[in-house]
């Protein structure tokens, strides 16, 4: 073919490897010549060809790409990406690897494994010799899946060998129990026993490699393969050999990876990736130093109340917040300062709420008070308190004028501006269903807003912020269901995110040239983006903030993304998050992190508010869903791993519980069928799932992964389920769907507002639901069969969207003050003729309580937070982050 062999690179159990030149494409490649016994076996060859197609589908920066399968003169060969650099095994042979470099290498390995595992591919032969480290620090993992692809009835050479770490791969039929696939020193115990393996075998090998990088010594290697396998099966590692500065979280991660019982082992490499990202973002050296010097004493007063809560030292304050450009100086370590939000104020996750001024001296943010009133607040860094900006009720998506003297924002279906010197607020132009704006030169603003009456699409509009007037649509006309959002000026062009509201995977980054009106795709899946002068692009995807070199002239990305922060508060349904970079200063940024789910104790409370016993041990309970007969409940417990809560089935008589879903297969919004035999819930891909309550297989009955589907009630006959469906720009609507997955949904309530919670009355005649159509969350009731008419049952707002029917004419809800109340109502014909309220739980208020407000045998099952926990959101100020990037 077109390949010119240059030199032999090496040989091993997987075959011989050569450097070659692809003369047709003018690139160097690696050619792996497969063993002769393999080439002569027609069945193995056919199976390998199928596997090779799967391997070729893996496309990730940390995975060596498979280009193709070639056959010539009786030889079978894989054509692969040629990766320069040394094997990780050679690096380890020189001694322990520095902590920061170990974390960087391990993180890139974990990212590669995660992509492969999600594609159904298990490496089976992960070892240092299959990991290449380039001179720029980039990591490539080689030979994904080849152990399985090359499996044969012959067990291979399992006798003594001089180099156990690079021993031939031990193989047997990959489809049979009793196979041994992998390299002895890195095999998981179940792999060494010849049992069937899954992704947890790779997690074991990952733990071994991580241990070896830190210690510089082999973990289980012995003189021959049999002794090595015996060590894998029986010998515990000496964790005392880890460097004393190894962070505690890293020690725990290694232990979890190396649990011999696969049931006790870390279940998903994504969990390891998350730990490593956190270590990388906080710098491992800082965490190690905190271990050496002990915990830091808490300040006597909250940071928010102190005179200079954002200060991290006089030099840092001057350089970051005064917007200066200091002369070159030694790099300072990245500093993170956490500031809790003031009492009674919080950020609603739905829309972007943070905006640092261009020079970084002021922060504008949208906060919601205890009465569900949201408005703009301004914080000058040197001030002690934030101040609310008058006439900004309902504000969303704030953005700054280039000179920092005015703010743009959206409220009441309009784009508005507020001039900060005098506080004057002016309406600029209509803008419904806004999805962000950006203020450029000459007082020009570009914003995203709905472009059709049905509000199913948004596009970009251009307007002058100098005076009220009409806006002009710019760029290409949107296609049906197309949504443009989050524009940002980069020079004279506008970078923005575009996606199809029925297919979130179609999200992409586009650029608009305002002078020509031309719009072009930049490719790749987009997230919320921020241009960081003088040539970096920050991107937020799934709560992970990364930064990457970006050329503002060619609008092209280069290099490898670097993680700046994880756990950034965001709303995946809208693709927005709470992070902000100052336009004219690139030494700092700020983001919001949600309060962690607190530890809560399941508690029985009677109608008078008296506690009558607890149930089970404290846990990070996220929600409670009792069964109709009151004997069981599905409990959502947050594993603190970034995934949805894991569902547990609990016996309400004994408090014992068993897992209903796996740690990564959790769910939300549980609704029991009337007979208690089935459970509907929001599955991990946001579609509506039904499962037998006693265990069984999930059945997806409705939904598109790009949307969100939350079940709340079943009809009395068990045939239909009442759900709330997030429908992109249209908002969230209520629909009735068939429990068997057949037919089409019947929409009961359709509006641009968010209908976030709904339940059918015990007699099935009424539907109560929560909506923000008034500008805050209120409780409404409507006839189930003819829901055109509706009546508000609350008028002062709700403190939670949770409520519960007490009878066919009484509902319990949580008020904005945290107190549970009963609201009694009466309808005559088409009029609400009576409404009254009375306190529930004896007027008791329990901060942070969650639970079911539908009684279980006259009592309520709630989860009460343990004392002494932080329940508030906080801001994180990151300074000197580019120094870490340069390192």
C-alpha cells in the first residue's frame, strides 16, 4: 500500500510495531504487525475486524487513534497514530514522579478511559508501557481494547519471563468465562482468576499505575508470572511507601481503586477523573501543604462581613481588582477565596447571574431574596456590603458596557440598561425569552431572544444601547427549533452558541461577522464560552470550566484544554452557568458553587410538629417518595460525585434500605403507580423511565435526551403519568403521557412560564401545580379534564416547589418564610369562592428541611439537616490563575 516502513520500534505480546510513512497523506504512522497465529485464524480475524471498527471510533486527545486495518502478503496490520515521547514505564524507572505531574498524567489517563468505557470498550491491558508522555506533557493511552480483540483459545505464554511488567498478554476466548486477558502485574484479581471482567478491571490497573508513579517502584511485580499473579491475589500494598505529602483524597482514591472485591472498588473511572480535576484545579502542592501544616483555623467572622473579604494580599488586590498591568514578576500560586452569599439571598441556577466589570473592580449579580424577588445587586470590591439596584426586579443575564459605567439586563420581556452613576433604568427594546447579551463598541449590543410567536426559536438581534429603538435581526435565519444563546463580542465579531432544542448533541459554536452578516460554524460541541484576552477561550461544560489557546483572528482553538475549576453552578437544561471573567483583566475570575447537599436525618413528624422517631442513619438525602401504602419509600441520596442522587428503596418499618439504582444510574422526581407496583422517575439521560418497584428492567416510555421529563402523578387507572417537560425556549409545560410508552402526549398547561411541580388530587378531578408566570413561584389549581381555567392558591410566593394533597380540597405547602401551611379552598362552578390558610406542624419552621408533604398514616416523613452545616451558596474568587496555566 502507501506505507513506507522506516524502522522497527518494538515488539510485545500484541505484535511488532514499526514506524512508517503514509506517502499518500504525507504523515508518519505506527504499523502494528499482528501475530501469525492470529492471521491464520479466520474466526479470530473476523471478530478482530469488528473490534477494530469500534476501536477506530474512539476519538479523544488522550487516545492513540486507530486509522485502519491493512492486509498484505499474508500479514495483518493495524495502522495507528504515531505517538512520540517516552513510555510512562521509562519515566517511572527513573524514580518517583512529582506530585503535580502525577496528577496531570493520571487525569489525562482517566479522561481517556472514561471515553472508552462510555463507548463500551474496556482496555484490559492498561500498564505504563501502554502510556506515552510527550515532551509537552500530553498523554496518549495506547492499545485500547486489543487484549479482547486479540483473544485466542491458546492461553499464550504464561510461564516465567524476565520482564513481568512487559510480559506477553495472557489470552483466552474473550467471550468465555475463564479468560485471562492482560499483563500479569496489572491484572485485577478477578482478571487473574480468569473470571469475566468489566470496566472495574481497568480501574484496578489505573490504581496500580497511580501508585507506581508516586512511589517509583513496582506494585506487584515478582520474578515470574505465577508469583506475580499470587501477589495480585493475596498481597496488600504498603501505603506507607507513598510520599508523606500525598493528599488525603489521592490516598483514598488509590485505596478505592485497589479494593480486591470488585463490588467494593471504585465503580466508575469518571469518579477518579473528578477527584483528579479537583486536585488539579486546587493544585496538589497546596493540598499537600495543608496536610503538613494541619487545618487552617476558621476566621472569627464570615468572610463576606469582613472589611476586605476579597483581599488575598495587598499585591494581589492591586494587580487584580484595580485592573493594573504589573511589570513581569515571579509567578504567584493560584489563590482561591470562598465567600458565602449574604443571609437570605441566593442565586437561581436557571439563568446566568454573574458579571465582573471590565476592569474587575465591581461585581454585578442577580440575587433572589426570601420572598422570591430577584433583582440586580452591585458589589464594589472595597465596600462592606452589596447594594440592590432599584427598578431591576426580575433581572436576568446582566452584561457590562465596555467603559464599566452601565449594565445591560433583561426583565419583563425587554432589554434594559441601568446607568450606574445615577441609577437611571431605561427600556431599550423588546426581548422575550432572552438568552444573553454582549455590549460592544459604539454602544452596539447583540443579544439572543425569541424570534417567533410560538417562542420555539431564538436568534441574534442587534440594537443601539444609546437610546430606545427597534432591534435588527442579524445572521442567518434560524431553522425550526433552533436556539442561539450566550453571544460574546470578540473584536468586531460575535461568538455564540447554537443548538437544536430537540437535540442537545447538535450544540455547536458559531461566529457572526457583523460587517458582512456572515455566520459560520466553528465545529465541536459548544458550552458557555468566555473570551479571555489576549488569546484564551474559557468554556463551561457540565460544571467543568476549562481554558484553551484561541486565535481571535482565525477563530481557531489550539493546544489541550486545561481545567480551571469544577463544580461550577450551572443549569444543563439551558446550557448556562455562573462564571465571569473581566473583559480587560485576565488575572482573575469568579464563579458560583452550590452548597453541598447537607447530611440529613430521616424523621417522623406529626401534624402538630412533634418529632416521633427517626429512621435509618443520617445521609445526604435529596428527596423522599413514600409508596401509596406507606410501607416503603424511595430515597434519593447524593453520593457527592457530581451525578444524580442514587435511588434507595427503604422499608419504613425497619429503616433498612437497598439500592434501587446504581451510583451513576440515579434518578429524580419519583412517582409511584396507584397500586405501588411500578415507579416512574427521571432517568440519568433525562427521559421518563418506568421500572417495577420490586426490581427489574427500566423501560423508557417517553422523552428526548435534550429535554427534561419529570413525573409527578399517575392517573387512578395507572394508564397515564402526569409529567413536567422542559421544552427549551418554550419553557416547561405539563403533559399527560401513556405509561406503556404508546401514543402522543396530551399537553394540559402550555405557557412560556416554568411549571415545575404538579400533582393530581386524590379523586383525580383536580391538578395542582407550581408556576412562575407571575414572576415568582405560586401554587395554582385547575380542573384536570378541562384545565383551561386556573386559580392561584397562594399570593405571597412559595419557599419550595414541594407540596402535598391532604384531601380533595386542602393542600400543604412551604411558604417563603420556611413555614409549612395548609391552604383550604372551595370551587363553585368556574369560580374560586373560598380560600383560607392555617399553619401546619404547629407553626414550626425547620430550615433546610425536605420531605413528602403528603401524609403517611397521619404522619409526615421529612429529612432534617444535622446542626452545624453550611446550607448557603458561595462565590469563589480565583486569582493568579494564569500562573498555574503557564506552569
